[in-house]
């Protein structure tokens, strides 16, 4: 076999292997992140709901028996299970009779500025996104209105929130590419300002 033939064979083998590997990676990604993949948040026990709302469990039980507020799901053991939406509905109900405004529905009042929280660490893979996601979810469960924006092409924040990152990843990549290579147009700059960064 001539040297050229041997090189040709080697190239064919390498190409076959790389195609096989690419197909395997694609199949694995498709099974892990199907386009319609979405997680749903678990329900909260009455004890957890009471802690998050800062009320007694017995008070929540009374509201339920009186037919006030949302109807939680009943487990097989006849335990009340509240969804995140139920918690929000309870907050709105409790706020109506709160001692002072914001006891149950915290957040910005007239004239308050938007609060921006940055999670920083110069080291990669040190838990910045994980911390941001937990912080965003915890604050949302405590009744705050939270906006988490994922501008990272890795899209791990998006995945942590239960959405398939495929489409978002492209959008983020486009955004970061544009912002990295040239100054964004004035319209994009002004619309980006209030967002700032909640995750990196
Ligand atoms: N407290 C923790 N305990 C154990 N593992 C953690 C903890 N926080 C994050 N991790 C894990 O560490 C890995 C990196 O976390 P994460 O993606 O949040 O880091 P990052 O700082 O955002 O990374 P990058 O610099 O790539 O954006 C993930 O696999 C995550 O599950
Ligand atoms: Mg990150």
C-alpha cells in the first residue's frame, strides 16, 4: 500500500469516528434536552407553606376549612399540598388583612428602585449560576417579583429553571457575540440597562 493510500484510509477512519461521535452526542443531547422538555415545580407541604408565608400551619388549615383562598391538592394521606401559585394566591389573600402593607406581598413600593443582585467570583465553575438560581427561586417563593435573565451561552441558568436550553442558547450566543464585538445600538443599550446581570 502506498503512503497516499494509507493516509486516505486513516482520514476515512477518523472521519467515520468523528461522525459517529457527533451522532452519539446529538442523540444524547436530544434525549437529555428534548425540545419540549420542561420541569414542573414540586408542591409544598402545609408546614413548608406556613414557613414560607410566615404564618401558623393551624391558621392555614383554618383558612382551608373555611373555604378561603386556594384549594390545595390533597395527598393520599389527606395532607394538604400547596403549589407555588397557591402560595401566591394565599399571599394576596393575607395581604388584604395584613397589619402593615408588604407583610405578605413584599417588594417594591411606589418610588422604590429596582434591586439588582450580582453574584460574583472570578473563578469558573465555583457555583455562581447555582447560587443565582437558588437566590432567584427563594426570593420568588418569599413573594418577591424576580426576573432572572440568562445571557450565558452555556444556558445553565435556563436549564436549572426547567427549560430546554437549545433555543435560548442561540439567542444568548447571538447577544454576547454582538455585545462582545461592537457597541450595541442605542435602542439595545437602553433596553438592556434595567436588566443588568443576575447571573454569569
Ligand atoms: N454548593 C454546591 N455544592 C456542590 N456542588 C455545587 C454547589 N454549587 C454548585 N455546584 C456544582 O458545581 C458546578 C458548577 O456550578 P455553576 O455552574 O453554578 O458554577 P459557575 O460559577 O456558574 O460556572 P461558570 O464559571 O462555568 O459559569 C455545577 O455542577 C453545580 O451543580
Ligand atoms: Mg455560570
